């Protein structure tokens, strides 16, 4: 018996259904965090530049807020890098 015309018996995987919702949530929080972080920095440096108090400008930063926004940005970047490498 010849098996030349026999079809491939390997099962094919179903195509991916798309990007999971948790990835979009992480991306959304990362974009929100980056927007808040950059906006805050621009506002602070703008106030510093536009203040004509001669060095009397002062500011206080919340370390927990910086850590929170930084972690959210980092999570989004890491997720993006990992998913990009999985596609290759």
C-alpha cells in the first residue's frame, strides 16, 4: 500500500483568538500612568521655569505615587516586550 497520497495526520492548532483582555488592561493602566507621570513632570518643570521667585520655588513628591506610576509603566513595557518576542 502506498501512502503517498495520504494526508497529514498532525492536528493543527486553532488560530489565536486575539489579544486577551488582561493585556489591554495592563496597556491601559500603563498609558494612564505614563500620561500622569509626564504631565506631572511637565507641570512641575513649567512651574519651576515660569516662577520668578528667584529660587523660592519648592515642591514635594510622593514617593509611593512615583513608585505606583513607575510600576504600572514598567508592567506595560514588560508585557509589550514579552508579547512582541512571542510573535517572532
